[in-house]
C-alpha cells in the first residue's frame, strides 16, 4: 500500500446537488477536507490530537479543476495524495473518481500551513513530518 495516498468513499447526497441534480461546486471543498482528515487518520493521527498539541492546519491555497459533472446518488472515491510536506506547510492533491476508479471527474489541490491557535505560523517537529511521510 502506498504511504503517500489514501482513498475515502463518499456517496453524493441530494443536499450536495443543484437543481439539475449535479454536485454544486462548493461541495468539492468539503470533500477535500474529508479526504485530508481521513488521510491524517490513516496515519494514526487525528486533527483533534494535533489541535490539542497546538497545531492547526488552515488552508492557504486551493484550486479545483472540474472535468465531468458528478450527479446525485453517485458513489465516489476521493483519493488524497501527499504532494509535499515540510515544517511549515503541507500540500495535497485530490482526485475524484467513480467507485470503480475508472472515471476521473476532477482534481484539486490545497496547501495547508501549520499555525498555532491564533493563526501564527508554527514550525512543526521533524518527527511529525517523518511520521506523516512514512506511515
């Protein structure tokens, strides 16, 4: 199993769609957070534990490329890939597939920075970086 990616299942709910039955674009941002959270959880770390340790990960940059419409009740795979990580930021790539991972519906990226509770940039320990990279 690759250590730098994680796949999360998601079924599209009615409230995520517009009047045409297609996913409204802002929901991709929520799915990216879901993918990121599950990626970190798969590393045996939780966002909650990071926050309890005074480490927060706000998004500093985001981009989404829509390739095909996703519709109500579709079963998706959200693939979250660790692109880069250092002591001040982490970059993820996301790929949105059908449940068989045959059709790619879109891609996205986020850059998240490490901060304290007040939003001040924080350098994290090398141990955390290595754990995220290698587990």
